[in-house]
């Protein structure tokens, strides 16, 4: 006989959805009827399963969703007027996605490293001679089209990490207009200090973007490792993404430069190396 809960779990996993399996493993007076019951919790839909057919601690579903957002399995214990309840939360989340906007020379090693750390990689550009499967055989998807329109067609959520690596100032502006208010976990933009500041100034002056919104943009992009070559820059970007994804403490170049704008972008060159 088919188990609806198991079927729903398998369907969610096969579809790459984020879902948590919640099991009542210890119950006290008031919650004894829930012993051994299970349920599924998604980020964006009502929970499902026998666990949710009876009274529960009011914050349980929200607590499970927080664990799901953080990709963190955990035992949750509640003691309230009803009784005591412990549930174990098993987290199944789809792979995070790396959206590379711009298919230039940095995009190739960046896509390779993205796949190496098990991200789903999409490369987007408006030039077919750059954005093609032959150039990016490692990518899960290669999209050709006008930047802003193509971005609108992408699924961008809290598991999305966006790298803006376009070939020009105007493309940076239109891409940031599209994604700066999105739920993306990470937005990074390649460019010199002057180019980055120019983009921010234009967005503020001509489009009325609140300057506080720029604080979520990692630009200049990457960790402060003195990267210069395309491969080195790709390494610094992926390292920054891992830091954000895993909650690391490595300093981002953008944060370092916010503290002291006079620091050189390429310290090796300034030292005569």
C-alpha cells in the first residue's frame, strides 16, 4: 500500500525541493498521541502528515523552517502547558545554485569551481559565441538572451548565489536593477573600485536606489587574497561564496575596502611585485 507521506517526500527529493522530515521521538502528557508520528515541512507550502493532525507547540513549524533555511538537522524540545514534546528534524535541501551573469574569461574557471563544490551552475550572456554548451560543458544550463530579460526568467531564491561578471558598466546597472531586491543569498559584482562606485552612484542618482541596498552587494568581489589572474579571481569568488554559504569568518574584499577605500585593489602591484 502506498504511503502518501513517503510518496510526497520522494517527489520533493526528486524535484530538488527543500523539505524537512519531522518525527516525534519523545512525548509527554498532552502530546502522547503524537509518539512516532511524522510530517513534512516546506518553506513555501503548508505542512503535511499525521504529525500535524493534532495540537502542536505554536512555534514548531516556524522553528523547522528556520532549520531548513540554514540546512541544519536538529532535535527540538518543547515544554509548555500541554506537555513535553521532542521532534527530530531531518533536512533535505536542493543544491544551491550559482548564477554567473556574463560568459567572459572569468566565467569559465568560475563555472568549473562551482560544479566542483556541488552547486547547480547557470551561465547567462547575450552573446551566443560566448554563452554556449561547448564553452561551458560543465554548466547545468547556458542561457542566451538580453541580460535583464534573461534574469527575470531565472528562479532566484535564498539558495541562489549571483555573480555579475558582465563586460560593461551599463550591463552592471541593468542587472543590479533586476536582482538587488531579490531574495538571492549572495550578489557579487566584478569591477574596479572606480567602476563599482560609478555603478552605485548612477543607480542612486538616476533610479533612486537607497544607498543602504548596496551594502548587500559584494563589490569589488571576492576574498582579499590579492587575486589577479582569471583563475585566481575565480578562486577568490568561490571562497567568498563558501564563506557566506557556510557562515565562515574570512574577510571579504568589499568589507575591507569599506573600512579603508584607499587600500589598493591589487596590493602585489603596489608593492612592486
